[in-house]
C-alpha cells in the first residue's frame, strides 16, 4: 500500500505535529486506524498513563499517575531515572513526571536506590488514603514537586 504522510501544519495542544494520511489506493479506514494509533501513542507518551498497583512490585518508568491500592501494606520499588533527555542517544528520562498516590491507608512504601529522592531520601511512606508525592526526573534523581503528603525519608 502506498500512502502519503503530511502534517498539514496541524499540531496538538502540546505543539507536536499531528500526522495525517492521504491514501493513494482509497484504503481510508486502514490508514485512518494507523494514524489514530500513532497519534494516541504520542499522547500517551506526553500525557501519561495510569498504573494501578494491587500487589508488591516495581513501578514502571512512565509519565502519569500511579495508584497504590492493596488491603495491606504495598511494597513498591522505583528505579532511578536515566540521566539525559528522551531525545538523546541513548534516551534518558529527564522531564518524566509521575504522581504516586496511596488509595488505602496501609503504610504503603515506595523505595528507590540510596538517595534517589531529592538526592537525600530513598523511601516514600503513604500512611493515609490520599497521601501523594509528585516526582520529576532530572539528572538520574527523582525530585519532589510541590509539598508531598507522603512522608519522605532515608532508610
């Protein structure tokens, strides 16, 4: 199948060119579906996703919201972000932002390698339902943005 791809000057709310296709053979539905999937992948990358953790384990390094939701204390790990911009080779995580929220009040913990949060802490504890921390990646460290309600500490 031969198809032309152009952005026609269209951008989304974030200034990213939105691909549009003009199928040469009239297979509009297939090309439209491919364009839609590509544009949704761009939006997922920019806007983020929702991770719903109900069991102990690792948090994926994805922008968006992480919900800690277990009937007992949930133990989650968060790897350090990779220093550098996503456009670099190899790609880094600088600028990645995630908000981690405790849905239940069971002293959930999120741990990073030593000094992984603000360069001094490695654990966030969620004692109350609704406790949260927003973390932004920069230079291989997670930095809390705003005032966290989850307790940050070095264990």
